[in-house]
C-alpha cells in the first residue's frame, strides 16, 4: 500500500527563457519556458508578446494561434494580454513517463505574412507520486537449513517521479533474522535482496511476517510498503545459480506473438525435489508482464505483446530461478527493440493560404508544414518533394519544417487552380511515404486587355434604312475573370466628311451592337469607317480598339434622268432628217443618266410609240435613233417618237421622252408643216424676232471662233481660257460616247462634259466639237479613248483648221419653234 504526504506550500515556478534568431525567413525565433507539473488551469506560463518582441496588436491582426500538431493542447494563448496560460493540467508522468527531460513543443503561427515561432516548455517534476509495489505481498518458503548469507530477491518498488523525487531507499522491518542488501543496476535502478543473517529454526517459528518500505527523496517524503510472508521449511542446502548474471536479446518491433527471445538457464546441485528449478519474472517495470513471459520449466522467454521501437527502445526483465526448497537466484535480461521502417512520415499543415493573386512575387509563402517520422536512423530521414511540374517549390526551413513557396510567375488565365500534392518519403527500405494535397486558388488581376474576334470589321447596309436599325455586332473577349472581364464598348470620337461619326452610328455599351442613327443615301455617301474601343471593368481599366468599315449598298431609288433632248413646255425641239437619208442614218441620240450604281444604273432604251414605226428604231444600249429604211417622199414631215429609258434595278424604274423629227430638205418646208402643230407647240408674236436674233448670234459666234483660232496660234499659252470664252454662249447639248461604261462613279457618267453640236441641212455632214472637261482630259471623236491634257496640246499643235471645227457652216441651225400668240 502506498502512502505519501504533500506539503501545502506552493511550488515555486521557474521560468527559463532564451530566444534564438534563426537564419530562415519564415522561422523568426524560439523561446523556452520551464514550469512545474500540475499547475492549475489558467496559471501564467509566460509573457510571450514581451519575450518575442511582438506587439499585442500584431497578435490580434495576424490571427495568432498555437499549433501543436497531433499532440494534446495543454497551453493556450491569450491574445488580449499576450501571455501563455495553462489550458489543461499537465501530468509529467502521463506525458513523458520516465523520459527526461520532459517538454512540450509547439509553434505560434502568425499570418499576413506567414510567420511562426517555436516554443518549448520544459515540465519540471514535483513529488506527486509515492513509490508503488506491483504486488500487495511476497511469499517465501525458506528451509531451516539455509545458511547465513543466503539471499532472497525482493520485488522492486516503482516511483513515477524522477530525480530526487524518485525512489531512493528501502527499509526492512523487523530485522531479527534478515537484512537488506541493495545492488545498483545499469539502468539506474537497484536490485533488492533479503539476506539471511541468523539461522532459522522451524521448530521455534514456522512463519514470519516482515514489511518492506520504499522511500523517495521528495519533500515531503513519500513511501510505499509491501508485506513479506516467510514459511520455514525443512533443510535445502544449495540454491539455484544462473549461468549468466546478465542476458541480452533483441527482437524486431511488430514481431508476432510467441516469438522466442532467448533461453535462460540455472542449475541446482541438490538432488531430488530440491534440485528442480522453476523460472519466473520477478520484479520489472510496469507493463513488462503484459509483453513477455518465461516458461517456468525450461527458461524460454517469449514475446506475448506488441513492442514498438517508438515507445520503448529496450526492456529490462528481472528473472528468478527457485528450487522447491525455496532457495533462489536472480539474473537480468535486457531486450533490445530493433527498429523497422513501419511509420510513414507525419505531415502537419501548420498554416496554409487558400488563394493568392496571380501577380504574387516569386518566393511567396503558400504554406508552412512540419514533417516527422518516429522511426530511427535512415528510417526517420524524410525528404519532401512536389509530384507535379507546377510553378511552386518546397524548401526545408529548419529541421522538420518545410515551406511551400511560388517558384515562378503565375497566370490565372493559364491555370486558375492548383491541386498541389506534397509527397514526403523516408529513406527506409522499403521506403514509406505520405502525401497531402493543398488546393490553391489563383485570384485574378486585370492583366489582359479585351481582344476583338477580328482585326477589322466590314459591314453592309442598304441605303434608305430605318434609323435605329441594327447593322452588326462587334465582339471582344477578355481572358480575365469577373469584373476584370466585363467588357464595355465605346464609340471613339471621329468625323465623317466633317460630321461627327456619332450622328451616323451608335454602339451598345453592353452588347457591342452597332445601330444606324440616320437613314443613309448611297448617292451621298458610299462608305465610312470609325473605331470602336472595348474596355474592361478592371482597375485600372485596359482597352483595345478595332476599325469598322460600313459600306452602303445601293438601292434602286432613282429613276433615269433624260439629259437630251431637253423637254420644255414652251417650245418644241425637232430633229431634221433629209429625205435623202440612207438606212442607218443617225437622227439623234437620247442621252440619259441614273444616279444609282451597278445594275441599278444600267439603262436600256426602247421605242414605245412612233408616228411611223417602220421608219425609225432606237438602240437598246446607246439610245441612238436611226432610220431603218430609206426615207421617201411619201413619209410625212412631222414624226413624233416616244422613247422609254429603263434601268435594270429590282423593281426597275423608267422615264419617257418625246422626240420630234422633221422629215424635210429645207427649213421653209419644215416651218410650213410645223405651223399646224398648234396642239403641241405654243407660238408667240416675237417668232421673227427670235429667228433674227438666232442668226445674229450664230454670225457672232462664227466671227469669235475665227478670232479664237488666230489667238491660239499667236498665244498658245492662253489657248484654254480663250477657247472657253469663245464658245461660252453656244448651245450646250450633252453627248455620251456609245461605249461608255460605269467605272465606279456616282451615276452613269464619270465626269461632266460640255459639247457644242451644230447640225447642217445634211445631218450626216454635221460635225461635233468637244470642250475640255474639268479633269483636263478630252474624249476622242469615236468615244472610245480619253486623252490627257498633254496629248490635247499635241492636237492643238496640228493645223489650226483641224483643232477646232466650226460647225455652224452653211445654215446650221437648231430648230426651235414657238407658237405665235394670236
């Protein structure tokens, strides 16, 4: 039975402190404390903020916490005061058993940035355990013939305390026949023997009762006792003797139950029943009897429990050999545990970051972990690596501690999440490994500008559209995420023909749809371009732009316009055809234009009505009116033709023109016939005056033309201006070459040409004069070639009579009749 006393005075708390600054950035220091066991909950361990030089605000803002891994948490951190307190009562014997020194190891983790500090708290033993015997009593049968000095091994007592608080001495009471003898052991313990000092006499005392007391050295001193019962037997002269005072054996941890460790042997030279020896395990450490057994007859020591190198590296077993006469001998068996690689590395994630921005610099700490392998030698040497080719690396910051850091630039657009697998392997054979997976999200930063799907855009819209019509859509994509990838579209300011482009089109900021603001007219504008900017929602925002070209498509919205013959309501224009005209005689040419383009401007001509359809025809492509048979005297003088000019648009548009033709050889004949045209032509009283005026103007123009020819020869450098003035008052009748083709200008005619046409009494001998257009080019007489100004100068250098042909030769007239007012 164990007995003990503890004084009520308070144990003095001893605190030892030292701080060592480590060379690695993530480990900032180490602090150690020393406290006694069994301190009450809430007791102060130390002022950690002061000892580490940390501000209390830093402890709060960085979410400081204690990391103990898989161990029980005995200590807590009071962040408001910056101190360490006892969270759970610490029992040194339960924590460390007989190991010394006994200490708690943990880390204080701070975040933003990640830092950790090592803290070691040594637990000081106090005398809170009395020595204890495993058995309540011990029994001996001793022959009365036992000689003085015979030794009897007693069971040892055990004290969970260590040092001076542990087991120190034994006492035996009474000491009439026996005394105690102590023998020191290699493990620091003491073997206790009871030595016979005075011969026994069974006849005087058959039974004896003694008390063995074990005492520790604590203050107050504590003790434990066990009763010894001795039965006195008849004589047995010789005690058994072990062949070895110390036996050694080894066994591999995790060996099967029943594994033979060794065989011990003891001999007894007595004969008969006194020479029979039995073996037993006497006094040993608590728990030994659960792990080992000895065969009492043959001395085989076998394993009956599970031994673990990481728990105990060796065991000491006290053996006893006893004969039937009660004499005995003792020996010791030391069993060494052989380590095998049966423990995988233990990975403890001390602190981790769930996400980092993609622009985080290299060597940014992602996680801090501790790795431990309880095996020994190479079995406990651990190396950690990453199993993937990713922009991270793992570094050993100190013994057993690793940091996971970035190794290169990150790009969320390439990988927005990483499942980082850390593999830790020991160097045992075979090697054992453990792994942990850390999921890390890469947060986005605005590092990508929007990119349009195309480098430029072209779109078409038909003219006369409805304002607000959706033309097409521009689309840009941003590789970033969330707000950084939200694209807005902006129409950049510019002008088209001096008008802001915003008056032509608008762009939807959200969808990029381009709408027309106005109705377009192809004849006014054929195309225009502008730029659209795509801007993301990041801070600061990034943008890109693209050029958009809008092309207006023509619509057949313009009817052909007849330029010649000119239609007036007050006068009648007639073309004169002599009766001697042959087949194919060119009467006149209907000239028309269509301001549309392409097929919408392709014109065709056809004769709709005619006084004599058998006499005239109209060229479907060129509008030339020609005779299709020989003119005879029977043909009426007054001929009226209606010509329809139609384009090729869908639907087509057309215009009509009336052409009056006079079939006659002389002007008086024409006058006599056309005086009956009172229903079509209005006459006035000044007919004679206008005829005379026309003759005067023609004569004047003839004289001016002669002067112009002479002036050109004398003053070549002024020929263009003089030529223009000399012909400025001639009647102008537009004429277009038969082989004219549209080459992309507005309407049918590419340029504006002025022509003077004068007809004689014989139209087949009429000449035509071309006046130079504004482009400094002239058109050849057959209408198939355009001559530049330089070539025109060459023509001027030819004979003066060939430069300008005077068409108003013998009675060249344009006939214009007005109805005389009655």
